[in-house]
DNA sequence: GACATTAATCACGATCGGCTACTAATTCGG
DNA sequence: CCGAATTAGTAGCCGATCGTGATTAATGTC
C-alpha cells in the first residue's frame, strides 16, 4: 500500500488474494500503516493513465512479489462509505494463488482463514464477501479450482478442492467420470507417493476443445 | 442525461436497458445533447452521498419513467478512455424491461436492435457488450428470461425467450419437462387465443423452495 | 506375508434427456 | 356442418448420464 496522496483519490483498487491453507480458504491482509493491530485488504489509489488491471497487478506485486494465477474484477463498491482511502468508490479484484506457494510475506502481510478475519472497514468487508461469492459461483465457468492448485496435482487433491469450494462431499467415481467427460485434465507420467497407500498419478490442467455440448438446459440450477 | 458539472465527475453511472423487440434483444439509447445524430447509453454523474443504485435508478427513470424489472451492476470500466462524461471510470448497470411494455420514449430515446447499434464511445461499447454477455451467462442463476417477459406468459413464449438468449433451438417436450422439475412457474386460470390454433394457458413466475438439489457437478460446463 | 491405507475402476440400477408420435382445442375455408 | 390447418400440450421409448457400493491395484507397516 504505497504512496498516500494529498487529495482524496478518485477511486481505489482493492485486491482480494485467496489461497488455501490447511484445507481452508484464506485471504491475504496487509497491516495498516497507521493502526497498531489493524489489518486491511491491500489497495492503492489509481494514478493517471494507468489501467485498473495495471493497478491491481501492482498491488499484488507489492504484497506477494508474484502474480496470482488468475485475476478478475469483481465490481465497484461505493455504497459502504468508510474505506481507508476515503475515496468515493473502490473497484475490487479477486486473485487466486496456488496452495502451498511459499509466500514471501514479512510481518506486514499474512494469510487469514476466512472464518477468522479481523474487523475490516465496511466497504472492504463487502468486497471480501463479494470476492468469495464470486469464486464460489464461477467455479463451473472459470477454472478457479485449478488456479488454487499447483500446476501438477492428484485427482484426490482436485476433488478435495471442489469439495472445499462447494462445501459438499462428492463421490469419487462420479467426480472422475465427470472429469473424464469434460476433457479438462491430462495425466502426466509422474506419480506421487504420499506415505502409505498406493501412489497417485499427477495430472495437469489442459482443457481440450470439445464439440459444443449438445446438452439442453438445466433450469433446475435456477433454484433460489 | 441531466446536469453536466463544471469539473470532471469522479465517476459516471451508465445503464444498459435491454428488452426484446420483434424477437431480438434491443438496447435503449438516448440522443446525445451535443451531437446531431449521436446516440449514447443513458448515464449520469454521481452526486455526493448518493448510492450507485440510486443513481442507476434515477437514470432509468429519466428515460423510461418506470423501473426495470431487474437491475444489476456489471462492473467498473476505465481502460477505454473516451466517454461522454470524461470521467476516469464508469460503473455499468444492466436493466431488463419486459417485452411489450409501452415505452413512453419521445424522440430523445429509442430502442436499437443489438445488430444495429450506432457508433458509441469506446467505453460505452465495452459496457454494452459486457451487459449482453452478463445477461446471457447468468441465465441459469438469475431469472433473466422471466424479467424480459410480462408477468403472465405462455410456455411457448418462455421457450422462445430461452432460445433467443441461448441462440439455440430447444425441444418443446424436454423444455417443459425441465420446467416442471424446476418448480419455477405456476399456471394461472387464464388462457390466451393467438389467432388460429388451440389457446395456450398463461403462467406466472413463482419459484418454489426445493430440497437442495442432490445432483453433483457438471464439470462439462467449463468447456472454453 | 498379513493387514491397513490410499488410488483407481467396474458395474448395476435409477434417473434424466432427446425425440417421435400422439391427443386436444381452436380457426379457416368450404 | 365438416374436414384441413394450426398451435398447445402429453405419452412413452430408449440411449446417455449419474449416484452408489463393491472390487481390484499398489504401496507402507508390522
């Protein structure tokens, strides 16, 4: 969260970086420079002639020194007034970081599991909730589950990631059959032995072009 | 598009109002006050202490004098620089208007079918495209098809709306069976005779609570 | 070598979904 | 008054898909 400008900036860019620690979603927070024990979503004010994406990338770099595997805009937030920047509106971004990537965060940045997030400004709290909701609802349209995993993973790890995001247990055979039909992954020739039990084959995300899915509609998704 | 402020506003609210005319999606454009034959998405600058939703509602009222049946934020747009407001960023909204509602638009406002939209500022063009993409992609999560229809409709009309949005023909029996299973509509005791042929029963949108859909995942939606 | 443990697959029954064919109710043209 | 045409709505077959329990495979531990 670098430079603070004298005048209120027109808008801020706030980034919700998510990863998985110990089987739970976690968000990256930065220590606020003023408060003693206060934490906030990393953010920065927009500068002149800089795209929003560029600002978001800069904010990511300042906390992680590595780009997230996936990044997307959430929307604009302005109805909750209080925000560290005092700007009128903030534009939120979500970024996904593969689980287990060594995060070179000093004492200024830390991962907080979602159920243990400290008090944030009202606007940032909205942004965080929207980010999580977005990730959960776009799972079947964006490869978010894969972006939370390292490049190579076992099918069990992938299934556990889906179970975490869907908050629902899945049956192993069904999950793999669906995966087969979707042409999303391809096996590598590497295997991983995780202590006891049969070693698991490693896969990588490699979506293939498919015929445009003759399947009709699923109106039952519109359940509410 | 009321008052123009002396200084560049911090941001603008741009509204994409969509409806269906003659079996096609159409967007409402307003005549720009300066240009002779120029059209633009209705927009307004944000005022102090006004929520974004409130601005969007005000913009809708100024062109339609009736609230859209459904409204949602699309996101913030700032990377395309040129915009009538000259603001740094614009926040886009989509609104859906039931087909056939008499739009009391004077010569200052008109519906343009999507394939015949005049040249817009680069940023507004992006907003329009994002709005259409959003409506098309959220069909199975929001009742957008119903918001483009009047309160009472025949199942054939509903099917045609789905076909229009999906750009895909659907089979009548399958569509109705899926509708049955989704508990989304309920029949009224009214019927409509559309010239020749058997009269059709009218339905209304009335989603029912359902047991949380035991069904697993559909990974094949993640096709790309 | 017996057993626990984890991976991966098989196979059965139930449900779903696409499709053809049918019935129902109305208008139109004799 | 009587069909032909037209649109609405349903029945039912059959292949595809899906949930599930059971089975086989490959490793570590004792």
